[in-house]
C-alpha cells in the first residue's frame, strides 16, 4: 500500500544532518553499553541490546561477510536513512533505536567510503516526511499524533530497494537485511537468483523445507514471513535467557563490590562481559541463519519458476 503523507509533521524544525556516532545506552542499572552493532536488539520490553559492549571491550565491527560485500562493490550505492520521529509520536526507546541505526550506517560507510554514501533525513521537517513517503517508507504511529517514518532506501543507478519500516525487534538482522538490499541493487543478474557468498548447508535447506513444505504454493512474501516469524521466536527465547543471565551476573558484581577484593570485583566484571558477549553471539548466529534461509528460499522459488 502506498504510504500516505496526510499526517506528516509540521515544518517546525530546520533540516539537519547529524554526524554519526555511538550512543551510551543503559543495559542494567549502573552499567553502560557502548556503540551499536548487528546483534544489538531491544526485545519485548525494549531493555537489552545484544552486541553492545561494556567499557574496555573495544568497538564492535561488521561481520566478515558484510565487510567483504561492501569492500568489493562495483558500483556506487546511496543509502537514504529516514528517521522522522516527532517527540509526541515516537517514544524514547524508538529514538534510541534510530540512533543505533545511524551508527550502523556509519559502519557501512566507513567500510567503503568511496562507493557508499549515506544520506540522512533525520529532522521532523515536512520535506523529510514527504521524501520518505515517495521513497516507499511506511508511516506509523498515526494514532499517537504526527506520522513517524523510520526506514531505509538503497539506490544504485536505476535500481532501488527499500526497508519500509525498520523495527527494534528485528535489530539483530538489520545488518544482514541492509547488506542483502545492497547485494540486490548492485547485482548484475536477477536479484531473485543472487545468493550470498557462503554456500547453504544441508541443515539450512532442510529447515526451510520443514518450515515451508508447500514450496510451490507459498509466495515469496509468505515464505519470508514464515521464516522471520520462526527466527523471531528464537530471538525472543534468546532475549529471555539473556535477561536472566545478566541479572545473575549483575547481582554477582554487586555482591563483589560490597566488601570483596579488587580481584574478585574484576572477576565479576569479566563474567558479566562474557555473558553479554555470549548472548550477543547467539543473536548473530540466529540472524545469520535467517539470512541464509531467506537466500535458500529465494533460490528454491527461482528454480521452481524456471522449471515451469
């Protein structure tokens, strides 16, 4: 459905382009997480962001497959970021998510600043809302006030592909979703037949067949939805496990800070960091497997169409 700009925000703010950068987020009381990467995610209650790093861990990076794709682009790519989030319509967790997306885009551009250009439309100026609608970005939160737009459009020459509404629930997969959009618009062959650089394992193929037994009768859109819903269940389970483990690790650190030695405090802090990294890696694995399943499903559908 074509997005409507009827409820676009009034032109009250000057149009700005923000410099990209990390933002400190609260993971648990008294601890702050730095930066944003693929595995960052705010689950049900918008609490935890996997892939964010505790002080002293250093900056996170894009995955190797994404870096390989970005560094070997044959054509220039423009990524248009639309973040039109009027304060009255967009809660603070959504604003935070937008800032993390902004940071992820900076990582993409830094990977190949010759071929990748990021255009940021981040104010509530009416022209940004109108441009978002024209680019296929979906308005939302219309029941809360002025329309919100939060999406991405990737352009290469005459080809264009949009992520019409990006959501915090899908943050673990955002890096791969954006990389796949870039792959599609820069591909020299039909996007439906393009596969990622890695070859699908039998386990991935079997999982696609298990989830979508009626391959011919399932549309590309429905199949994508089925695979994403299955991955979301895994994300949710991993998020619950993460929350429980982090609470335990936090309590252990709090106990260590109350009268225990410096060595014991450092050990408790190290354990908390290890728990956070462990859960972040789980998010990455789920997101990577989802992208592999989507690629396999696209190949199967393309093969089925060719066989007709």
